[in-house]
């Protein structure tokens, strides 16, 4: 999101700059995964043009899978980063939020009949109503956190626990199936375009948030509130409103992710849909090198973190890691990545970096 | 401080509200029966039914509906329903029911262990315990009967069906449910035993945690790796659907007359419709309709008969795309 | 090592990337002396203290301690404690929810077994011997800040320390409390403890210290007996130049002489907030510098916070330029051209992790609004302009503000408010905890701005600063305005008398 300043710099400074940048962590993680796959099996990166059952051209390959399936997480990472920055905590109800907004969308699309012949309302209406539902959930969480000053994890625990039941209640426990048609494009492909739509939606969200950050002061306000609430207030900010806003923006992200999720199979499974996605979204924020205690943030790094997580998942599938060992592998990788981005380790690395940079300059003097 | 108290109150109210909503939506019968509680006559049988969260899956929803329909005042029951996602919640509910002095305690436990004490209490009070749907690790003397689906048998039925297809070679993608669950253990075991005995080639056994999307990714990853396969054995319908989505995306045919045989479980109605349309080949039943079995047991006990078989295995079918009828879809689809 | 020397640091070098923080510094501390370590911010005081207490490792040099034949090696605060060097910091690092005795002995008892009876008895004995007005079983939080500070010292003393370092211990204490602390320091001195006293208050140095070591730019300027070094010379040595006579700065700034001079910019009537002050009346004229004075806790800050809407205003009327206005939130005050530099820089002023640039533009940005962000280029322009104007010492505009020294942080906050071009600027303790040079800079700036027509309220704990800058003083006692002084009345004595009022005893609380 940040522009790189146009300044002439020596290679050493460039090196220092890259190492010092927050986004270095997810990039390093990504490079590591790429390198591993290159060494073990370069065919991992093959992308092939195929024709799907509907007769449309599609690109397939692991890279496409990553871009496709990482989209929801990337979109959530945007909102989660803002919430983390402003409130200094995380929203653990995003999975439940996806279930609710997805369920609401299906309810609008299908009406009372779980298997209608044709959709009962335009998709945009369904999306907007679903969006409203997700924003309401965000507003509920936001009010608890910003106004009542409840720890974000605790506040969002309420919807985390109750959300999926609410989602099921919206459709009276039935599983609506949207009739075939353009609704499936959002989680699949648009005929004639060989790249999965979720990727475009994610790109759209990224552009949108980049524009918002450029043309509003959201970034400065969020960080300021996250770092020093009292000081922000004395500078004319309204910390309550800003935290609240962050949760509502996350609500929008949840709705977009929900749209993709329910579109993928044109239906919903209340207990399974977007299960544990909150943990991955938080992990994406952490992988992006953002402090989970709030303050300064880098959304680009979080988004990259999201794709790193999907890259890891796809790599594990690709290598047929045994089912019962899968969580263990993932845990090990996560531990390595998180420890690598921990303050202590970063301090140590910074120390190394300084030494690296100091030594040549000493030589120059000598 | 004030704010905090207020917030907690608000949260509590919200939760209560939700529970109330849930109650309204899903347990109308429970409410009715509780209303009639005060004037219960000696003719009604008082049962406490402990189940898992009805939103957990379509299977559970069907299961709950079936129970709600059976244990009504018209059928001579005074039923209290309780739902719990965890053992703790369920045990609390059980203790409450024991105090209320129910005649029968019907239990589908969230977790297999930790039930000894509370069941012992029930027995001491002369309450008869009947397990349904899920078994527990406890002394069999603590309950009078256990009505179960035999997941291994479901798996065997499916594996035998697959064997009967007489393919020249078997290259199987095996998509597992949540590791360690009874359904996964039973269904995986049967397939892998058969594969070993028959020399089938299982390309991959991978868990998708009952999740369609993960199943899609697993199959996609096999396609991207250039593996050729002709059978997908998915341990539930959702995952079979995910697998099919991956095949569709890659233009691979499936189902009757297709290149890949699709097998699923749980007989969701939509899954049976896929079967009927020839998109899938096989779907194994996991019968959620246990209420009639429970009723039988209770009626027998009421008449003073003894239950000879402690473990009652329900009839469960396997459906073939070539032979399934509309009638089957409507009868067995959940 | 001479007999009565307890600590000797020789040829200490310490470098950070790009900075040589200490270059060959020598420091000697005798038994039973109070030794002031003086220097501007960035002179190397903190670095020297941190080397001595093992927070930093020195690059070169030796530390000798009485009772050790060879140079001692101090690699961690634990090492320092073991050899008898204890530190009490500006911010109290005790646990307020534990009892006094628990605080004194926490982490020091071996094993799990605790004889609380004995510990409490020991603690009481020690507190009594040091004349500290606290009891062992009292909860620490119920003691005043000064007593908490003393408990921290008692804890340090009890750890059998030979060298006690007091790092800015007085900055949050009022005069009576400072006196009590000095009493304790003298008491310890009698017992033979060597005390290193770091402070910005010159008065205090001359009141309590025996010797002074002055550092400048990481180098030793010299060590002097207090009687050999008059104030003016001390300041000159710290700054490295002869100081222009501070009392003269008032005459430097031209008094504002626009035609609207003397018209009220802000008038408040019966203003009262929920922070526990009595309703007060207040006004300030165009181009005027006035001040609130009174003891710490007398309600000075609460008054200006009420004017700015920082606390919840519960009553009173406010007029700006003769028109009625409603100010209940900081943003409203800002829109009316009021700026407020808060008392607690760390808590209410800086946004630590943000860059100097973002900190400078923050207030202007909130005034402009959510949908009109200041472009990056413009922000750099503003930042560079004010960094130059106020002579902020920072590596770049992108440096996080928290890595700047206190004085430079304060300048950044000042820049933030100057950038909004306020009509009325409130400065609450702008000179606290910053070096002499910057203090003078800020005072000069205040008078210059006033000369250009800005109205300024200036609050300081140091009365002489107020006398140098303000033309009118509002005097407060016990959260109430008790008087107003101007013109001939503006003398130390008069202020003291007004603060003390009729009943001096009351002022102690």
C-alpha cells in the first residue's frame, strides 16, 4: 500500500531498507515455500489451460488454486488488520459472520423454498442484505469493544459461539440450494474468463482499500487510536467511532468473503462453512508482521500473509501429507513463521543486520 | 466499572435472547410439553432427551426433527429436550433431568468418556438410560440399550458395492472426514481393508474435515499432479460434492457413464438427487431416524419385557445410481 | 583506589550505530556523597547510568567498586544489584496492588517459605529508620507518589547497596514531597551510601548535592565541588557556551501591539468539569501570555483541560472572540482555534510508534477531516519546515517519535499545534523533564508567538519560568482559583504567599 520513496540509495541502504520493512517477513516465508517446491518438484508451478464441464476455458494448477482459495482469507485479512490496529485485539467471530451473511444471502435468493426453480431476488440485493447483516454483526462487536471497552476476543466470543446457530435459524435449519446460473460465477469462473472470479474480487477489495487509505485518513486515524487512545482523543479524534468503524469495515469484508464461500457450491453448511477461518485470518495478520497488540499496520503484508497460508495448505495437499499428520506439519510451519516474526527474534535479526551493515563501513574507514 | 457491568449484562441478555430464539425455532414440542408438565397424568412417560447441536449438520437436523416428531404428548410422552455442543453442557442437562425425575434418559453424547458418574446417578434413581446415535466408553450395565449406526458396516456395504463394479483397475482418491470421528474411522477402515485385500490402488487418503471446499482442493491437487484415478470415495456428501466440483472445473466426466465413480455418504436429499441424475454412482445411508427404534425399546420396557440385545444396529442401505427410484429419494433423503 | 571512593568508572566508551554515546567518560563517586550527574538530553547521562546498571554493555573501559580488587563486570541489572548498585527510576516500577512490605521484598526471598510476620516487622523497622511515613502492611497504591518513590528507595537500600542511582526521582513530586525525599537522601548519605542523582532541576542540585559531574555530547566536561561551580557556570558548561541571561528573555520578545490588543480572545464564566475543580472564571486577551500556578494537584491542569474540552465539561459559559461557543470535545475547541499541549507527554501527547511527520500533522489532519488527507509530499513539507523551525533533533521525518529524546518529543508536539495556527495556545508543563537549552528555546518561542498576536497560557512547576514569560498569573489552591497576580505583583514571594493563603497547613495535603 505504501509508495516507495524515490530516492537514490546505495545498495547497502536498499538492503537495509528491504530487511527493515515489515513486509519482509511474509515475502521471506513465501520465498521459502517457493524455493522448497522448486527443489522438490518444479511441476508444482505448472499452469495448464483446460476446458471445464460447462465447456468454458479455465486455467488450472496449484498456483491458480492458491489464488482462488486464498481470496476469502486475503479479503478477511484486510478487515482483520484494521480491527487489530485500532482495537488492539482480534475478531474471532468472522467465520460465524460468514455463515450468517451467507445464510442471509441464500435466504434472499431462495425465498422460503429451499430449492427454488429460479432465484427470487437479484443477486445484488441478496449481497447487499447479506452485507448489512455482516455489518450489523460488526457493529455489535464494535459497540462492545469500542463503547463498553470489552476485550475484543471476549466481545466477539459471543457471536463466535452463537453465530452459526443464528445462521441456521435464518433459513429455518434448511439447506437452500441456489439454482444454477450467474450466482455461481462469484465462487467459480465467469464463462470465457479462465481465471477464477474470487481472485478478481480479492483484487477489487485490495484496490478499494488502497483507494480508501489514499483518499481518506483511515490509516493515520486507526494507527493513532491503536497506539495512543488518550492522545488521539486530545487531537480531536473520536477513538470510539474509529474502533467501531474498523469492525464495520471488517463486516463488509466478511460479507464479501461470505458471498464467495456460498457461491462456490451455491449452498451452505452452517457448521462447516468457513470453519476456523478466524484463526487463519489472525495468523495472516501476524504473518504480515503486524503487532497483534495494535498500532502500526501494513495491509499489503497481511494480504501476502493470507496467500502464504494458502500456499502452505496447497503444498501440504500436493505432497499427500498423511491426514493425521497434517495438523502437526501445519503447526510446525506456523510455529517457525510466528517465532521468526516475534519481537525477540526480530531484535536479534536486527542486531545481525546492523553488524552486517557496520562491518563493511568499518572496512571503508580502515 | 459501571460500563463493564452493563456490558456483561447486555452480553448475557443477548445470549439469553439467542437461546430463547433457538428454542422458539427448533424445539416447539419441548416448549409445549414443558407447559403440560404441571398436570402430567400417570399415563405419560417422562423422557429426557439429550442431543447434539441440531445445526451441526443436515444429519443432526433430521435426527432432531425425527425425535421431536416421535416424543410428543399425542404419543404419550412428556419430553424435555436439551442440546449441548460439549460434554459439560450435556452432563449439566442430564443432572437437571435426573433431578426432575424423568423415567428415561435418551443420550447422544458429544464425547465418549466422562459419563460414568452421571449415569450411575440415573441408575440409582431407577432411571433407564438409552444411548442413541453415539456410543460411550462406560460400563454396559449403566444403560439398557444402545441404538447405533454401524459405521464400519456402512463402509463395508460401500466397499462391497465398489468391488461388485468389477473395474479392471481401481485408482482411488479417498477423502476422509474429521480424523478420529466414528464415521471416519468406520468408513475409512472398511475401504482400506478392502483395498489391501483386493490390491486396489489408493492414491491418497486425505482428510477434508467434512468440508466441501477442502475436498475440492484435495482432488484439484491430484489433478494438478497429473495423477489418473477412476474412483472418488468421499466419506460424506458435502465432500463428494466438493470433489465433483473439482472434476467439473477440469472437464473430467463422472457418474454413470463417466470416467470417475463418485461415492458419498449420509443420503442427503440433494445427494440422492445427484444420484438419480446419474452424476454420482453410490450413496451410503447413515440413518438419522432413530426415534422409532427408541420408541420400540421404551414400549417393550413399559410392558415389562427385557431387552435381549443391548446394541441395536439400525438398518442402513446403500443406493446405486442405476437402481435408485424417486421413491427412495423422498423416503430416505434427509 | 582511594579509601573513601566507592565507585570509579574509567575511560568508558559506548557506541550505537551512527552515534558515539560515550567517549572516554570518567566518573568517581565517594562514600556518603550526593553526586549530581548533569548534562543536556543526549549528553550521555542515561547511557552512562545504563552501562553502570548493566542494561547496556560498554564497548571499552573499566568499572571499579570498593571491596573488589579487580574491575567488576556488569552484564545485567542482576549483576549490578549483586555488586551493590541499585537504581530508582523516574517511573515507579513497583506493584501498586501489593503491600509496602511485599514490594520491598518481592523477588528477594529465597525459596517458597515466607515468614510474613518477620518480613513485615523488618519492613516497618527499615521504614522507621529511614523516616518514611508508610506502614508495611499498607497497600502501596494508597501511598502518595513521593512515598512510593521512597519505598522504592528503601527497597534498594535494603538490598545492601553501596551505590544508589536516583534517575529523575523528583519530576512528579511537589515541593513538600521533594523536601521529604531530600531528607531521606541526606539520611542515607549519613549512612555512607554514595548517591548518584540525575535531575533537570538546578535548584535541587544546589540544595542537596555535594559534587557535580557534567557531561556534554558523550564526553566528560568535568567534576566539580558544588561550592566551586555557580549556577550560571554550570549551565554554561552543560550548554557549552555562556548562557544569555535567562531573566532577560522577556524583554527580547516584542509585546503584541496590534489594534485588537487587549480584546478578549476567550472568556469563560463558571466553567467546571467532572475532574473535581470548583467553577472558575477566566479570560485571555489577544497577544497575552498568562499562566496558572499552584502546587501540583491544585487543579491547574484540570482548568485548562476544561477549557479545551479534554475532561467532560458539566457547567459554565465560554465565549470566543465575544461569541458564545460550546466546547465539550477537543475537536470543537480545535475548530475554534484552541490548541492544547498536554501535561503528560507520554500518555496524552505523543503517538509513540508513529513517525515524527505523522505526529506533526495529526492535529491539522483531524481539523481538515476524514476525507481530506494531507498528501505525503505536503506532510513532508510541513514536517521539514517545523523540524527546522524548532530545531528538532531527529534522524529524519520518518523516525518514530518514541525514539527521540524528551525535549525533542516536546518540540514535535509543539510543532503539531503550531501547524494548526491557533489563536489560543495552551501549554501545560511544556518544559517538564527536558533539558535547559530546550527550556529556554520554548520560553523564547512563547514570547515570540505572543508578540505576533497569539494568546498563550503557560503552565510550569518552575515559578521562575512563569515569572519570565507570563504577564498575568491565575493562582490556584485546592482545586480552586484563589487569586490573580499581574504587573508589580509578579514576584516569587507574592506567588508563594498567594498559594499558601491564610492557612499554610492546608497546602500540605
